[in-house]
C-alpha cells in the first residue's frame, strides 16, 4: 500500500492528554473541562472514536504507544525504549550492545520524590554524565548526555539477557524504591552503578558547583528501558511516506529515524508546559510543503499528568488546541489535499501520575471527506473520552491506524 493519491498525512500527538473523570471537575476529565474549540470543530467535521495503542500484556509506555501510532506492531518490533533515543542522539550501537535510559532523579528517604529531578537543566546533566564517565570504569559502560533528565548509558557487548527487568521512575513517584530496583543478574550491576552515582552527586566538586548555577535537584541516576538496536522497515518502503518528526524528546525523533523520517528541530521545544507550541506548528506547515508525512508530538500534557498537576494539564491541553491544532488545521487547508489525525498516545491520569493502557480518543479528518461511514457511527459534537466512546467506533490494533489513514475510509 503506497501513498499515491497526492494527499499529505499529518499526525498531532498530545502526549498523555487522556485521563479519568475527576471529582473536582464535576466528574469530568481534563479533556472535557478544557476549552478545546479547535479539536471540537475538527471532531465534528471528521471521524471520532477510540483506539487501543497498547497491546494486551505490554507496558503502557510512550515507546509502545507511539510505535503503534507510527504503524508498527509493538509485539513484533519493540526492542526497548532507550535504543530508540540513542538512535536520535547519534549513538552507534553494535548487535551486542544494550542502551539504557539514564534518568536524573531525586530520591528522598528511600522514596522516588521526582523522576525528573526538578526538570534538571541539560547543562547540569552534562556535568553529571561527565563525572559518571570519569568515575565508573566498568568494562563496556559509557554515558551520553541528552536533554534535561533524559540521558543514555550504553553497555557495549552486554553479557546479560535479562535487560528488561527495570521500572520507569515516573511509575513509582512517592513510593519506596527498594521494590522497584533493577532485577536479575544484569540488575545487580545496574544497581551498583546507581548506588555509585549517589556518592558521585554528593561528593563531586564540579557537580556541586554546577548545582549552584543551574536548575535541578538530582540525587542519583535511575537506569531503565534497556534494549538493543531496532531493525524495522521504513515508512517509505512500506507506504511511500517520507517526512519529519517534530518533538522535544529523543524517543520520538529516534523512532522517526528508525522509520526513515528526519527530525525537525524547533528552538524552545522543552517537553514541558513552557514549550514552543507555535514554533512547532510553524515548522510543520513549512516542512509539509516538501514531504507527505509529519508526526508532531507535544510532551507537556504528559509531564503535567506525571506531576499530578491538574491546572498545568488543563493549560497544556488548551495550549495544544490553541497554538498547535488551530494553526495547523487552518494552514493545511491551503496546502492541497490532506489527512489529519489528532490524539494522545496513552492516558496519563493526574490521580495516578503514570500511564495506563486504556484506549484513547482520536480524530481523523480528510480534506476530501471520509468514505464509507454510511451512518453506521454516531456523529461527534466535542473531543473527549466520553464523546469518542459514544460514536461506537473502535480500533483494537493501534498499529492499523496508519492503514486507515492511507485508505481514507473504513
């Protein structure tokens, strides 16, 4: 199946937007409570429904969910989160190498206080990574600085197979870490490295000096999300799609690179509530002139969900609607034929402060109209979880969404 109809496909991801009803909102979700006139309008003109992006038995991470939306069945193609991020960072991986996500975290009294260490500045993370590289001399272990709290540890020719026995730190906020430390033979060495990092952060002169001038309160590193280099066919090979990713996080860009896409960098894209929404929308509208596929990802609703910050989550949703969805939808109208999909990758309920595997609401709009509905599904009047459920349209296998977009109908 190839994209030969001349239309362009755009996917807008509001990471973690979906949620559960909240009593203080009158038992509405943040999506229901937020002012989202643009998404409501697109839903009224297109197709609204629910989609399951996380297959049964798999962890509801952004890696799994976004891989599905890109069109790849995670049960066949997922090899771990960290190698996707490493790919975007330009880290070369050989077949026997394993990449791990290396978070800067804040642990207090044995509990995970903050998975992002106060959204630590990249400069402070870089200093810490340099100190880790000097102080930890285990054969094959290398550290690479990333963005904010998101960094990578590479284990060249890792001798262990039990690399998946790890827990994302954002899943255990406020909990004792002892029950969630890396397990297995591989985990023993990972735990040793994490313990060593505590001493380095306490006693390193360069780290102490950097803490005085840069934002962040890291007390140690947290290793998780290990995996080997992915090998997948590109979207161009499978569907004739070529284009870009727009995001503040290495995971999405790395996944895009594996799929044959090129990252579009946007100044001021932070992955937080202060991100450059308008810059992302402008980059998309400029980039789509020379390609037929762009995947734009906004992290801020997810970060607010992990923080348990309802006010920030509603604002992030409203900013996504106003500064991304609205301008993109209007701008695409002058670009010729297009298909637009809008959705979260997974829910990040503020009450739970972590991801869930519940189906998420999605919108599909085609500039040429949507085929073969035939009155089978109920019309939409707004964009949220409850409205999506009422339409009766449900996609059980998230990785088939891309084929639905290519078909322009059901």
